[in-house]
C-alpha cells in the first residue's frame, strides 16, 4: 500500500474518526500536499490520511488499528526536519502531534518538566524563565520545532558547543511502541529504570515508536552573558580562528560562522548592513551558565570575550562589536536567527545539509564546499555551528527544474563524502531520514549496520512504524525510493 487507501478510504477515515473525532482526520489534496514532506522538500510522498490525536491513549489506539489493518504510519511534529524524517515514505498515515501541546508538570525542586511532545521548544523555556531556568537545547527553529521532533532528531542548536544536544537533557519518555503498548522509561530523576535506553530512543527518528510525553532536564539561566559579532575579510581567516579560540582554552557557549552568501541575503531581505569588505562573520557568546554558574564571575566572562576579540584582531578581523546590553545582544543575533529565512531572496528552494568534521579542518572544508557548488553549478551559502565543526551548507536552487534538483543532490552527497574522508560524520543534528540512507555505508561497516538493525528490532520488528528511514536496504522501501526524489515529477 502506498499513498491512498483506494475504495476503502472512506471506511478507514471513519474508523480513525472514532478515535480522534471527525475534526482530527484530515484528507484530500490539500492535506496530502501539506504533509508530503518536511523541510527537506527534495523528496515527497503523500499520506492517505493525517490524524491529530490529543493523548497518549489515542496514539496507542491509532497504532493498534494500523497493526490490525497493516497500515504504515509516520509521526510528525512541526515538519521542520531537514532530512525527510517526517516523510510518509509508504503513504498510509501521518500521526501529527499538533494537538499534544500541554505542559503537564513542573518540578522546580528537581529542575525537571514533563510535557507532551507537541510543545514547541521555546515554550518549554518560556514556562520556567521567571524561575531562572530553561530547556538548554535551542535549535534555530525553536519557536516552531517541537519537543518530539527534538527528541527524534537529537536536535542541537547554536549553544550545543557548551550545553550539548538534546539527549543529555531528556530524563524520561512515554512512548507508544510499534506493538501498540505504552512504555514508560526513566522519569524526573536521573537513573530510574529504563533510563539507559533513552539514549537509544533519542535520535532514532521515530523508528522505534512514537514518543508522546517526556521528562526534560531544566538548566539554570546564566546570570551574565557576553556576545560579540566579529567581521573578517575572508572565510579562511574566520575558519582558522575558530580552532585557535578553542585551543586557547576558552569554550564559548556559542561559536557560529556566517559567510558572504548569507550576508548578501540578509542585506537583500532585511537591509542589514555590515562593515565594508566583510566576507565572513563569527558570532561568539560566552556565559556563566551550566556547570559554571557557581564558580564563574561576570569579570571572568568579560575576560573570555575580550581574549577572543583580541585573538580575532590578531588574525585579521576588520571589526569587533561587543554587545553592551540585552537589546544590543539580540541585535547581534539577528544575522544568525534570520539567515536561513533570508535565503528566500536568492532562490525558491533551499536544501540545508548537515555534516560534521574536526573543526581544525574547517578551512579546507569550506574551500571544498565552494568548489563543489561551482562544479555542480548550484548556489551555496554557509551558516553553521563552527565551534563543534557542524557544517550546514545551504544550497539554493529552483526545485521546479529536475536537473537543478539532481545537481543539488549530487553536491550534497559530495560534501558528506568529504566529511567522512576528513574524519567526520554524516550528520550532526539533522538525522539520516531518507536523505542519507545511501551514505550510511560510508561511515559504518556491514557489521555495524547489522548491529543497528538488531538494536532496532528490540522495539520495532515490523515495517509499519516510520518505514524507510535511517537504515539502508529495507526491502519494502527499495521500489519506492526512485519515486521520492525530485519535486518536479
């Protein structure tokens, strides 16, 4: 079965309406179009129905009905994923978490929060900001990306360098298994039964089950933050400086790079202006949050940003601007926050790739990215987490042209191959989804992949729960993969 239910469609819609109500069932061309991909729009596959459950029990009943009727299903949060993880690869159902938006419990004494998986990332922090706490993982899409999506992809963000990705901030999960059982792992206190399995579930991209609720760790908001935006006359000077900052013994909470392609888009979209001759900028932030709250003073944070500024000037920086207050700090972050969105001024479509390399190899890697874009005749701009070597080359193009689509795919695959060659990884935070299935064998041996498949079968022995993702060579998916690629077919 793929995409549509055929003559039985009305019967299935009625069956699921008995679980989620008629208003919780979406169908028809508009729903199919809206839910046929995530933010990786190169690959598309339409669902037959989209369901909007309101509780863990409703998700369990949906999964049980899918088991009974052999219907594939895919969980979806806000659809901000960038590797096709929410693509309904074999059609069937999209189970949306759009209505699972309750914060269920806040335990300030234990610095923990329990929330449904459809709550947006920023809303988690907003709920405890007045108490001096926040949820530290902060993907750039945090105003819309959901807790469930963060867990599925093990999302990172600009502050990953100091605070880490999602995994260490998840204490417990409630998950509906592919056998339609509700599984409780961990809880609000670290080390509870099942907590050792949470690391397997976080980052599994919804292939082991559907996480409906989670206990997350809350982190103390830093009491002092220093932010600098530093302009360089070349990308190479900026990338060379990144490793020197870390080698100097300073671990900023954020160390982001923005290249001339993004700066041009920002000028066009928002009229943001930067010093003449700027080809790249580093956004650097230091704070006394996390483990350093008790021992790091405001003077020490100011000293760190001053040392970084001096190092950048020695490396040829043409302008250093340090924020004087919170309003100016927000202004400095504008380039990072608005950068990807501004690319709409450059082309109708953008594919944002995601690879990891040792940060010491950033200079040669960026040279390679620009050369690959030129070779494949596609546009590229770069905005990424330089401090931990997590690249995000943004290829921009017109997805209505099949030839451009193929060139973008080829350029992206070349970049990931180079990441592996330099000792890096196929993904830092965007996941594998369907985008990188063919590239997994570059990083893992056959035995490695077989072990991952065995781990998957601990939770998921079938082929209905988010099929065709993460692990290559799934038999039921091979015949469909050629149909996904390209939005122009």
